[in-house]
């Protein structure tokens, strides 16, 4: 479904990702792990059209999407929930969700999606009239994911969805992501919570200094000595 | 009493033009964090559209208004694409100053093409005469800026709140990156905002030609007062810009009336200083 081939990307002409490759099969959850500053977010930004591809290529359903702008990718079925949530702070929760369906024009369809999200996440519905920047961190994260789902993506990219949440909420978010996957959505996830993420993932990549250095099934990486040492605290 | 009412009325009219300029500045600032120094020049160009529509086609400014708004809207799009969009990729200082350079270019181009002398409408206008209310005499022509300011304020409010494009503009102003992620073309939202602001100034310019002379540098004063109105209203607040514009017009006219015309600007400045000392971020500033 998605193929990243030897991508180099960075900011203002300075590369921070030098050589990253990964492949994502339809219907799977693929994890991207690595230490802080290894270039995970930057790579995702390159995939979603926010950073220039300096070398290499990105194929989505066999078609190159290198250089395609974010807003066009949404229509193609790619949705990203960015690190740090990036909600529209002064809008209500409901309006945030509606903005998530910006590319949909059919009002009935939008309402249908809204209701199905509310069914999945009743707590988001309870808060629908509240201004987004007054929500708690966990609530904001839920809304960010919900907004990302409003465009009915085929590929959902999640950058650190559990950042700053208490363990109980982390479990909840992970269960929710599992359910998203079960509904047929392909998921790419970046996480600090390496163990839980690898357990949930079908396949995973490890990034180091701007390169993808290791890959394997979630289980295989969990058992890998190198990975254990570097990321799993053992 | 009637002198006061007359002064108040004249003040509101003068303030309406400021309100129109200020709303444009507030829109552009609120959406893309650019100080629009060229708003006064868009007003000037609107006046020239009105002048030539009157001279060549015998049109009244009201009739020329949609034309002027359209011309300035298109010009706004062109200027955004050619100049502003590029500057936005550059360092912050050039983003802030780009419209300043632009305003110079527009003033001198106007001088080159239209001449530097003062002009007034050459053909008689049909929309004229006065309405006598007994306690207040209203020149019909002077109603135009005020009505326009009301209509523009209402339309902007409606547009930003209830239309798809308006919501996209609001979302982009809150978080440009996130806007792209939900499928909004942020560059388009910027373009439309900039062009709308310039169209508003164009329409205001038309209204102004009913009773004001025009020359290439006519925008400068309005521009300056427009900025002050925006600062007073709270940067980025369109409602604030609208109300402050009117308030400044009133302060200006009443000081001229009751104190001395020579120092009438002081009234405006005092109102401004008093406002920002109580509310440093402006009336509607957050
Ligand atoms: N906007 C930016 N401008 C310049 N450099 C940046 C920018 N954002 C990130 N970087 C740099 O790029 C490198 C990779 O950062 P990135 O955010 O991609 O890492 P990450 O793997 O997502 O880290 P984390 O786990 O902390 O989120 C870092 O060295 C960082 O300093
Ligand atoms: Mg990151």
C-alpha cells in the first residue's frame, strides 16, 4: 500500500533523515520506533507532503506521491494525526471533527461519520460543545484521532498518540487503534511505548540517526537483543 | 445638541472608511500574521477605479463599486501569488515589511499612470441631495461609506462563520499545518483572505470618492489610522477593528468641532492611548 524508498528529507535544505525505507501492507499495523531525534516525525512529514523529498521516492498504491501536498493526500485516503495534536484550539470539539471531513461535501455523509465516531468514542460526544484547547491532554488526543478518522482514511498515520497520557489512557488508546485496524484501516504508528507498540504491530522498523536500520515482525523485534538493549530498557 | 449630533454623524461617516480599512488589516493579520501596509493603497486604487468609471462611463461610485471590488479582488490574488506567497517563505522580517515595499510601488505606479495632481469626480453623480431630519441633515452620499461598512462587517462575519471557505480560513488561521492535514489548501485560504481584504478597500475607495479628492498618496493617512484602529480593536479582531474605526472617526470629528480643527488628531490619539492603557491588547484582544 505504501512504499518508502531510500528517502532523504530535512528542513531548509539540511537533511535530518538520510536514508529511510519501509513498506506497509494493506490492512496491517506498522510501527516505527527509535530514540528521540532519530527522524521519525520528519519521515512522516515527508510522507504527508509537509517536507520536501530530497532523494528517493514514496509510492502509494503504486503511484509516486513525492511532492504531493498534504491537502491532496487527504482526498487520496491518507490521514495523519500529528505529534502534538494540532487541534483547532478556538473551535469546538464538534467543529474540529467537522473540519476533519473538509474534503467531503455531502452533509448527510458527514453527519453519518460524526455519529459513528461518537458511537466509538462516547466521551468525545459528551465534550462536543467544549472549546478544543480547554480539553485535557487525553481528551485532546482522542479528538485528534477522531478528527483524523473523519476523512475515512485508508491509511492512518499516528505520531505518538499516547504522548503524555497516564497508563490507563494509553491502554485505552491502544485498544482503540486496534479496533481501527480491525475495521480495515491500514495504520502506521510512531510510539515511545515500544513494548506495547511492537506487541500490537504486524511489522516494525527501527530508526537511528535518520536511517531505518532494523526491521522485522513486532514479535521478532521484541526478541532482538539489540532492540532490547536500546529501547526496551534491558 | 444638533451641532453635537451633526458632529457625531460626520464622525461615524469618517470612521466608516477607517473601519473598512481596519477590517481588511485585521483579516490579513488574523489569518496570516502579515501587517498589511498596502491597504491604504488598495483604497487609493479603488478611488481611481471609481474616478475613471465616472469620467469614462459616467457611472456613479455606487454603481462602480462592484467593479472596483472585483478589480481589487483580482489584483489581490495576483499580488498574493506573485509577491506575498514568496515572501512568506522568507525570513520573518521580510514577511512583515513586504507590504510596505508594495505600498511604495503602488503609490509611485499610480503617480506614473494617473498623475500626481488632486482629482475629484468629473461627471455629476445621480445619488445626491440631503435628507433633513430636523435635528440632523444627512447628505445622502455620505451615507454610502457607513452603509458599506455595515454591510461589509455583516458579510465578513457571515462568510467566516458559515461558509465552507470561511471555516477553512478560520482553521488555517488557527493552525496552518493542521489545516493542510484535514484537506484544506492553506495557500488558497491565504489568497482568498488577502484578496477579500483588498476588495473591501477597493469598495471603500469608491464610497470615498463621493466627497473626497483623490491623489496617489491619499491612502497613507487612512492606512495609518486604520492600523491604530486595529491595534485599538485588538489585533486580528474584525469586530474590534470595525468598532474602533467608528470610534476614532467620532473622536477625530468631535475634537475638531469642540476643541480645534488644527489639533483634531490628538483626540484620536488620546482615545487610543487611554484604550491601550486599560486594555493593552485592545478592546477585543485576547
Ligand atoms: N522544524 C525543524 N527545523 C529544523 N530541524 C528540525 C525541525 N524539526 C525537527 N528537526 C530536527 O530533525 C531531527 C529529527 O527530528 P524528529 O522530530 O523527526 O525526530 P523524532 O524521531 O520524531 O523524535 P521524537 O521521538 O523526539 O519525536 C532532530 O535532530 C531535530 O532537531
Ligand atoms: Mg517525533
